């Protein structure tokens, strides 16, 4: 080991002072360059990790929000299933005819209500009822819509009101009404039948 240091000392002694300064400056330059690269990599990696942390936190919040929505949907689905289980023989046409008789609107119907069915993505079947009325007062419309709103089983999808032209007295309106209900899923119906 001593021999190494002796050789190093002899080599250094044999180099003139100007050349020695260049070597020392080059050594310091290499050290500073390496230190600069290390510092750059450190802060670059730190910035990348900070960005990833922010992205992970954003995604975590999104997942948390989605889980909250999922729980809310499951709760609402349980409520819907409970409402559907209460009255398994519910028919929207019969319900609507009872409302029309209750509010004395039979003479205002322009035609018999039409129903249609649509299977939804979640497996339920939506039954829609379309009805048209003429010569209704706004009070009659409000009472009818309020009665529909009070029923958990039925909901209003669309209401179109327009002033009657021609023979009307200006105090009445015509109304097109679209209401709907949900029927249980097909597998629930077959399970009840068995």
C-alpha cells in the first residue's frame, strides 16, 4: 500500500505546476458534474413522485366518490324493491283511471291512455302511460300532478301544456302527460310465481 502512495507522490512531483492545476480543476469539475447529476436526478425523481402522489390521491378520491354513489344506488335499489314488493299486482292503467275518476277528468280525455314497456339496463321493466287531456284548468293539472307525485310507485316523465287555440275560452289548456312505473325484474317475478 505504501508503494502505491510513493508512486503517486513521484508522479505528482514529476508533473509541472500548470499541468497539476489542470488535473485538479478537471477532478473538481468531474466531482461537481457528478454532484450536479445526482442533485438533478434527486429533484427530478422527487417531482415525478410528487406528481404521481397527486394523481393517486385524485384517483383515490374518485374511487371514494364512486363507492359512495354505489352505496347510494344500492340503497335506492333496496327502496325500489321494497316499494315493488308492497304491491305486486300494481297496474298503471288502473291506477291512472282511478285518478281520472277521482278528479272528474273523464270528459277531458281526448283518447284512451296508451301504455308501452321498455326493459331497462338494470333488468327492471319501465311501463309508460301516455294520456292527453283538453280543456283543463291549471288547478286540475296541478292537483293531478300532485296526486301522481304523492304515489311512490309512479313518477312523471313528461308534461306538455299548451293553450288551446280556436274554440277555447282562454282559461283552459291542453295537456299531454307521460307517467311511468317500474315493474320487478323478470327473475323476481318468476321466483314469486314458483
